[in-house]
C-alpha cells in the first residue's frame, strides 16, 4: 500500500502556510470590498452580479487553498462535478418557473 | 478489527476512505443549502416587494462575523499544518483558537437574534425574516456541529496522536474540510441576506 500524504516534506508545508496567510489577507480585503460596494446603492441586477462575483472569488479561494481543491484527486473532482450539475439545476428550476420557461409550465 | 484505509491510500480512489467520505457528505450539504438558496430565489422573485437586507439587519455585526469565520478557517488550516510539521503543542493552540472563534461567531449571532426578538421581528413576521432565520439558523447549527467535532479533537480525541499520528492528522484534515465548508456557506449568505 502507498504511504499517506501526511509524509509531505516540512518545506512544502512552510510554503503552504505562506499561501494560507496570503489567502487570508485577500479574503479580508474582499470582505471590505463587498461591504463598500453595497454602500454605493447600485441597481439590484448590478449589485447582485457584483456581490456574487466577489463571493465566488472568495469561495474559490477557500475551496482551492484551504480545502486543497487546487491539488485534489480526480475522484473528488468527479463527485463535485455531479454536485455542481445538480446544484445549478436546483437553482435554475425556480428561475425558469418565474420566467415562464418554455419547458416548465 | 482495524478500520481499513484510514491512513493507507486506496488504489481505486487514490485517497483514504475518510477523505472520500467527507467529500460525499459535503456534496449532500451543498444540495441541502442549495435547496434553501433556490427557495430564497423563488420567494424573492415572486414577492411584489423585497427589503434590502441592510434596512433590517445589522451589517457591521455581520461583517465582524464574516471576518471571525474567515480567521477561524485560517487557524483551522494552521492546526492541520502544525500536525504535518509534528508540532502537537502548536496544533492545540490553533485548534483552541478555531473553537474560540466559532464561539465568538455564536455570541455575535446571539446578540443579533435577541435584538430582532426584542423589537418584535420573528420568522413569522414576513418572508424575508423567515428565510433569514432559516438559512442563518441552519448555518449556526453547522457551526455548533463543527465546534463539537473540533473540541473532541482538541480534547479526548487527541489521544490518537500518541498511537497513530497520521490517522489523527487525517481526521483533523477532514473536520477542517467541514469547517471550511461552513465558512464557504457564510461567504455566500452574507451578501445575499445582508447586503442585497
């Protein structure tokens, strides 16, 4: 059997730690940016788009670096791909219903 | 009989069983919160009018809580990194900080909730508050669950470090994945409920 990934070299971990701190600072800055943008009282559609884009960037940083998705095994990506497909379908259903979607009556 | 593949890597998945298990669980959690987000979209788009979150909710407190949760994600990942460096004492400090930050989040949420109740705002008041209390309440339960698991690994569960440090490190990584997921959910809840 293969050895576990816990035998990672200490130098690699030190490099990871520097990345974690950089991501932490970026997340804090983006949080302030999110609140600052909301103070501009932009039209709803613009505000929703910007807020979700910033939240998407923050979420990607957490998932990519803190959850190590940036260097995960294929089987995890496969699980997440299926999850994302169902998640998008779940969110799309009410939107299509509201806009009187041609295939949902 | 020992539990198989707690440390060893399975040939078919390339992972230990705990890792694939926690990711499957998180996939189910995505669908749970996804259903509630879909409900939010449906209720909001179907409503004749919808209040801006910052006219009802306390944005400074929620911003503080966002920063608290992000900080707790960093301390959590640092706790795991400490174990990888074989520094158990440092792990205890970071894990303790993660638990305390989780507690700080709950205290802030307590003040937010109690203020709403004092001024007569309940889940039954309107649809906005119904979805606000449902989403944040469910999220809060997840924070409590994560804190309970983290407290176990900080306390009695840490005995495993002496007998099987690699397994213990993997367990902390898996509880960390859950904790980061809880942070991830809040990152989307914050602008959705408080700022839009």
